[in-house]
C-alpha cells in the first residue's frame, strides 16, 4: 500500500513538472505508469517548443513588435504555422495547460487553439487572463476559447471591472466574439451589455478604447435591431466629455451608417 508521505512526494515531483497530479496520479495504475505519463508530456512539450523555434524568425519578431506585441519570449512564428501544429493536438487539455505554463508567446497561442472548452474552469480562465501581456494573446484566447465557455459572460463582466488593461479588454472581446460567432445568442444579451460600453468609453488606454469601439461596431452589425440600439448607444457616448469616448462614437457611427455595411446587415 502506498503511504501518504510517498504520495505527497510524487505529487511534489509532478508539480515540479507543471502537471496536474490529480489528473495523472491514480494509485491503481501504479507509480511507473504515472511517471511515464509525466515524462511523455514533458517530451511532447519539448518537441513542440523545438518545432516553434525552428519555424520562428527574427524578421517576424520585429514585425510583431511593430504591431505592439510583446516579443521578449517570442520565437516569431506566423499564426498559420501555429494553427497547423494545433491540428495534431486538438482538444488536448493537459498539453494546453503545460504549453501555457512555458510562458512562450507562440506556445500560449497554441494552447488557446488546442484546448478543450468543456474542460476549462473559471480558475484556469482567470489565471490565463491575468497572464495576458499582448493584445493578440488576449483576442485569440477570448475569440477562440473563452467565448465558448458556459460562464463566459459572467466572467467577462467581472474582467471589465478590473483595472488591468488587458483584463478589461478581455471582457469586451468576449462579447465581441459572441456577437460575431454565436448566431443563437438573443438580442437582449447585447442590449443589456451596451451600458458597459458607455461606462468604460472614457478609458483612454489604447487597447481598452479600441476594444470598446470594436464591440460596439460588431454588436451593431449583428442585425438591424442591434444596429439601431448600437447607434443610439454611440450617440450617447458622443456626448461624453472624453477624447476616447468621442473617437469611439464617431468611428462606430461612421461604420454603422456606411451603405455597404448596412447592405450586409441581416434583418433581426
């Protein structure tokens, strides 16, 4: 029989390898199998990191920096390459968790693309959001994974109230992604969200004001009913004595009144 001390020692070993021991450690299967799983996971992560290094380039890193993406732990790999690698590991939740913990930019993007939304917890979502350090990580994560979570909207509203720039942006991007992707979402979800756009339209920080503007425009382009609601919201925002608010409103009104944009909006 395994002693409590021995189990704790194995757990400590597994934690050092960034593995969720409660998932992997089952006394029934034996220590050997448990450790084999850990070693196998570590090998997979090392192989993936090596592949990312191979496909990276300094030219791409320079381009990333030009667009405001943090590159101190980036290889400089194009998104299409990362998505191709992701096809091999689709829905591999444990690999996604381990990739995120490496801290490498492209490894985290890959984690977003392969994770299984059915297995993502609130704790994981909050941990990942707290680690956002670039708008692209924020947008890819919220638009490819977090927007699919059953508790996405509740978390998003909590994030919007957070003072951290990328955390607040994440909250807006979740609703933006749902406005684009979730065809079954009711109009009420977005109408009830509009007051948050008004409230935070005065946030002058670049990645927040752009997120508010993006959300307002995408909600307005969802259907004819929401276009009217979004335009009314934009008009109210335009009356706020704030440079950020005036820019958000003017840009949204311009796009939502554009004839080509109107022609593509569905009745609803």
